[in-house]
C-alpha cells in the first residue's frame, strides 16, 4: 500500500514539474509598460515622436500607443539577458529603436 501511494505521489510530482516549464514561456511573452523616448525615433521603419508611449507586447508583436491611439504595430523578438536589467532602457542605433530592456527582468525585446 505504501509503495503504491509513493508511486502515485512521485508520478504526480513529475507530471507537475514537467508541465511547469511549459507554462513559464507563456507568462513571459506578454507585457504592458510605459516607456519614454527622449527624441524622435523609428521602430521597424515607423516614425515615433519624442514622448511617452504605452508599449503592449503580445507574443512577437509590439504596439506603441500614444494618447489611446496605436502609433505603430511592429514585429519583435524576445531575448534572454544574462542578468536582470537595472532599468527600463530603450536602445537605439542612430534614430532606430533596436532593443528595449525592462527593469528587474531577464527578458528584452529586439526589433
């Protein structure tokens, strides 16, 4: 009897442990943050004026909203950072947004 109970317990723990990693990526592929651009920029070729934006990321799509209107909707790629980001940072090359990191997260998005 004790062996059967232990066997069921071990099977249940293994099943739960194997399902948990499947749930984690789904939790990290969506995000809603307010970001600030200090100067005019572009993201995936779409112009963004300097100012504050609501950034909504769902899967591999990023929406930049300003005053309730979608200003740009562009594809993005999630990447894992080696350590947690110290701050929310919008990285640019020239005037093009290339990456956004998020404070306290090891995930960032690339454009």
